[in-house]
């Protein structure tokens, strides 16, 4: 007669193998879901940043009458009349109540807005790699191109903002 009170060694090996395969599948599914969530979260965040920046910059350009000055990547002021397009560090706009600036800090990849050129201003955006502008032919607006990147997700934001006057 057989003794059925305990596990045989072969039953134990088969059980542990099945548990191992099931745990491996669960682990792989979990890792896949975490990666997908991280990618989606980064994509959503940079799209939200892009939407906010677009609306913010459009509003400031709309309220301004012209470009006051442009600062290139070297930190030098560029002649506004001869500038057509290119990557810049800062654009300064002339408003009725003074000059305001929108600039990028390349080290921190943040965009700032300042109402007083003597001070740094306040942060309006993150993950900004570069800012390119192009003056429109008729001088009535500016075409902006912002590259926004978080982790491996990149979003190119391109829009045109028009001056009010």
C-alpha cells in the first residue's frame, strides 16, 4: 500500500517550477505596466507644459507691441531689425508698462518670465531644451518653436503669436 501522507520529491519540484513560471510572468507584466505608465506620465506632463507655455506666450505677445530685443545663446544682444530666425536664449517684448523677458536657463532646462530685466523672474515651464523664433514677414507676429523633453519623450511645440498693435 502507498503512503499518501506527504509530498513526493517530484511533486515538490513540479510545484516549485510552476510557481516560478507564474511568478516570472507576473513580474514581467508588472515591469511592462510600470514602464508604460512612466512613458505615458512623461508624455502627458510635457503636453500639459506645452499647452500652458503656448497660452502664456501668446498672451504676452498679444499684449506687447513689438520685440524689444533678442538675446542669442552666447548672451549677446542681436539686432532686432536684421534678425530673421534662429535659436535664442531670451526674447524681450515691449509692453505699454515696460519691457518683459521670456528666457531659458539651459542648465536647469527651465523657462522663466521676468517683468523686470534686472531680476530672474519666475518659472513658467520645465523640460525646455531649446527655443527658436522666426519673425513673420509682415512684422505682425512671431513664430515660436519650443522643444520640450522629459526622459525619452520629446514634444515639439510650434505656434504663431501675433502682436495686438
